[in-house]
C-alpha cells in the first residue's frame, strides 16, 4: 500500500515524458503546416511546369 503514494509522487516529479509529448505535438503541427503548404503550392507548380513544357515543345 505504501507504493501508491510513492508512484504518484514520482509521476509528479517526472517531466521527461511530458516534454517528449510536447515536442511530438510541435513536430506534428509543423508537419501539418508543411503538408498544407505543399498541397496549396502543388497545383500552381504543376501548372507552371506544364506551361514550360508546352512552350519548349512548341519552340521546336
């Protein structure tokens, strides 16, 4: 029975797991922003390369 207060006290002092979770959430947010930016820019970039390809083929 004495182990329960000991374990609860140890959980309160332990911060490494909380820090790892926080870093994981920050990383997940950064990844979502990158995916959103790639998705937003992907269509315009594809159109740009298609236009370039069309102009190069027309020049020959």
